[in-house]
C-alpha cells in the first residue's frame, strides 16, 4: 500500500455540529467535513473514479492546499511497473479495448456479457479513460476472498465411507465442477493417487500460480465420491470471469458445482452478477454449493458485521452554503444514548472494511460514505467517499482498519436506508456493535447451498453427532434482500429493517479442519462446501433421476440438528450425513409401494408408485419362507406416477408379489 500524507483545506473557524461528540474530536469532524467538501468539487470524469484514485491524482498535482495534515492513506496498490489494477464497468467494444492499450494499459480479462474489463493501467490515464462515454465507472480491482482459515477425515465423520459400501455407490456418472483460486500442486496429488489423472481444467482457467486451494477442494470431492468426473476453473481472474466460469462449468455438463470464494463488492441486498450466474445454472438443473464464509457469527461473539437502519447522530459540520454539504453521522447507539462510531476489536492490521446500503445496484440515489479514525478518534486515517447520484452501486470501500480503530458512517445526502457494515477479518475479532447477518453475495442466492463449517476433529474417527458444534468463525445468516435481480423493489417504498424478504441462510453444515496433500489442516467453509457437494454427488449417482428439490430435501431432512433446535442461523438444517440421506432416497423415491391388486380373467393386475425414468421388475414367490423370487415378465419403465403390470397367470392358489427397482 502506498502511504501518503494528505493535507486538506478547511474553512477558517469553521463551526461543527456540537462540541466534541462521543469519541470524535472537533478536529476530526473538520477533517471529515473537508473530505466531504472536496467530493462536491469533482469533475464529471472524477465522479466516475474510485475516490482513492481521485485523492492520489490531486495529491500528485498539488491541488490540495496544506492546512490540516492528516494520516489519511488512499488505499491504492501499485504494481511493480507502477500501474494499478482496475475493474472498468463499461459497454465493452473493440474500440474501448484499443483505447485502453493506447493509454498504456494491458487488458487481462474482458467479459462483455457482464459489462466488465479488468486491466492494468497507468494512474495518470484514469481520468481520460473515465471521460469516455461508454465507461460507467473505474474502481480498484475487486478482491477475491478465499474462505480458508486443509484421505479427508470428513469421509468418516460424514459416513461417506459407509455409504459407498452399503449402497454400492461412488459418484460415478456425475460431473462435479470446482471454482477456487488455483490448482497448484495438481500433478503432485495425481502422482500420489490423491486425484485421478483425468481432472479437466477449463482452458486458460487454472489460476496458477496461487495457493492451490482448488486442488485441496478437488481432493475432498475425490475422497468422498471417487467415481465422480472432476472439473476446475479459477474464480480469481475477475468477478465477471468468475461468473462466466460458473456458466462454463454447467455448459461442460457439471451437475454439481462448488466454490469457496466471494468478492468484497458483492451486494447483500440484491443478486449481483455472481448470484445471477448461480441462479442461471440452478434453474438449469445444477446443484450449487458455496462456502458460507468465515466472517464470524453473533452467537459466538465473533461477528464482523453491523446491520440496521440509519439513525442520524447529527451533522458532521454546518454547511457554509446549501451546495457545501458535510453530511450526517450515523448513530450506532440509540436516540437516548448516541454513539457515532463502531470499534474494530481484536483484528489483524489492515483488515478491509466495507459498507452497503439498501439501494439497487447501478442505481443508487442515496449517498453514504465510510471513514476510519485512529483509536483515539483524533485523525482520519482512511476513507471512501464516492458519489452516488443515480448510476452507481450502493457501496463504499474497501478501506483499511486496525485493531481499536473507529469506523464512522456518514449520510452525505439522501434518504435513510438499511445499512450493512462489514469488517472482513476472517473470523478474527469482531465489531463492538455487531449483529447477525454475515452471509452475503452469491452464497445467499435462493437455490444455492450456503455451507457452514463444523470441526471434523470433534468427531473423528467416529461419525458426527448432534452434540458437535459449528466453528466460531463460520458466518451466520439470515440474509435480508430488498431487490429482485433486475433491480425492482421487493417491498416498494420500504427499504428498512421491516422491508424486503428474508432468506434463511446458511442451508447446511459440513466438515472442515481436515487434512490433504495441500493443507494440513484445511480449515474454514472452503473445506465444508466440497464435503456437502460430494455427498450430493453420491445421491445423484445412486438415483440419477433426482431433481434438485429432491436432493435438497434428502440432505436437509436427514441432517444432524446441531446448535439451536430446528433450522438456525448458524448451521441451517444441520450437518449433512451420507447414509441417512441415501436411506431417504431409497425409501422415499426408489422403493415402490403396491397401490392396488386386481384379479381379472385369471390374470393379476398390479399398480405401484414409481419414479419416472426408472426400470422396475415384478417378482413372484409361492412360499415366503423359501424366498426364491422369480421375475414375471419384462422390466417395466415408469413414465408416470403409476404403472400397471398385467397377465401374470396364477399357477398356484396362493402367490406373493413384490416390485424391485432394476435401475
């Protein structure tokens, strides 16, 4: 990170809203007010740039008059060649790609479907690029978050080893796709026999070099469902490329897809491009398993999130004119006991903090800003204050926060909205004022399985039981959403804590803290998601005709209820278990029940319940003690809910019948 000192002009003897507010000095309020005043002076091109870019460009041109020095640090990462990695929201054309190259840029990913370009560009070229008519916004490249805190112990604790033997099933016939950072060490795992030699990596999508987390996830799937055909594509090249790879895995025939990554700018309140890609493949029949995240939970006192309605804590400062705004502070307390900042507790230095509010993506008309103060509240040390005037996302950040730093939210202008403040610290530490609701983004898509983590070391080498618990860093739900994917409001006019719709997340829990050739231990929901997905692959291998809803019912109805009784915000339905899920499939879907028996003209007519596309065989026995069942007639393929077998002549006065599924 480049560290610079920022000096900002503040009007002489400028009044503030009151004497020192709780924990925020008068001088700090003046610094925030000055930063908000600068925002009002930006050019049309600068309004389309991430605010740290604007500040760095102005500093380089000496456009900020030194009067009050601060420790404010624009969060910009410069590459070794001096350029910056950016995401450009634009109408992607050949001409635009050429203009980026002419400006000294290098395009690393271009996804027209999602209006996205990722490129390395010189900082000095940003304003001219932002001034192009088909460019909507240029921001610091969205960072991927891998949810890792690595024969898997989960094979035993989930009972998958027993299931493979008792049900003679191993995932054969099922294609499973994994999305993570990379497949480093893939050849090593294949050489040791921990992965098969026929893993398919989509062209150009290995993600190498990286951490090799994708290899670790593939190993887990292979341990539990060794007959499944494995695929991989990286989720790291860009957010839009990640979304495209979700679609590409499905087009390659993957019926089970898994990921363990999220991006900092994924909205909690509306399905963005990743969630929309998940919606597309699940509508098309795929099962999608996603790591719930390692951002902590309220019940364990590890939550890094605060959600709630904006409550005014008074103005930052008194505007000199109507066009000289400074905004209103958010009160994290109550009207009676105002607290105009939250505090980061026990986190690693330079942890990212981000802010969302309940406006639609690409159409935010209410403008909120995010500031970090030092631990004494006497200096602004980082800030994100982009403009939202109708065409931008309701998002600020990421900016850096250290332990005991104070986090301030300012309503620059507009209406009160429901807020989501998140300290992305990987389950380390928490916010002083915290709530539930850590899960967000594509893992919270309606038909995705958001998978929480349960420590396999609690049970191994035995099976999980209802006395086992969630990891304290596993992210909790529920997830409140306010907009449909197209941006239309779910509850028109109500964007507060009483509006929108509530999605019950996470869905299920599965093992983490397991071992493989890449990580020992492999901890976090990154390890949990492939365990749950591998069990789903066993179900589909056992009964290929299962629908996604039937798989969901089999997994959730037979899950071990841990934590609070019933479905809860930490573990969902509970820990998924292989044998009970397969028993459910066998009893509910595959074993037909005879519905009627009729004797007509010397022939027996049998009718039974059946599942479409399965083949059944009617069998007969004259003496149950002998159990010498013989087949009567040719196998019958079920094409509807009941099938009738006819013309089985009575050779004996007493005969017993049963129906078996052939496949």
